[in-house]
C-alpha cells in the first residue's frame, strides 16, 4: 500500500509561483515513477508532469512546459512540482500519483496505481 499526501497549494496572483510537495509512504518509493495531474471544476483530470524513478526523464504537458518543473528527492520520499508564471487557467485541484512500474504511458490517468487526496491551487487574475 502506498499513501500520498500533497501540500503547498493556495491562492496566488497571476504571474506568481507555488511549490507543491507530495510525501509518499513505502520503502520502495525510489522505484516508483511519479506524476502530477490536475482537475478543474467540470473538467476531466489532466496530465501535468511526470518523472521516472531515477530522475532520468521528465515529461510535461504542453500547457505547462517552460513554467513548471517536476523533481523528486528519493531520500525524503517526496516529489515536487515547482510552478512559476502561474495563470488563472492553472486553477485546479492538483493530485500526485504513483506508478508502480507497469510501463504504461506517463500521461495517462490509468497508468497510475495510487493517488493523493489533492491540493487546491487558485490563481487570481
């Protein structure tokens, strides 16, 4: 069983920054690929970013490329999402997710085995 707990969300003005954190339980965190997704009211959950278990590769949605950075610290069982130049359209609940290694595409919701409870990010104009 893996438990994921997100933190760091909040209210920020457009152009500002936030850093989300996701703390994971489990001794094998370093073997999981990790992803961030978001869901705005009335919309489907969408991919934001993902990172492989060894930080060898990262992936980003086109809408956040160049503004968001995903990283992880396996010693702390934590994955981060640094969000810069935030826009009102980034407003959503942000979720982290763990992929236990089935080798599925990182941008798919169905590729992930465990999910956190989400943290709200609100960007005002």
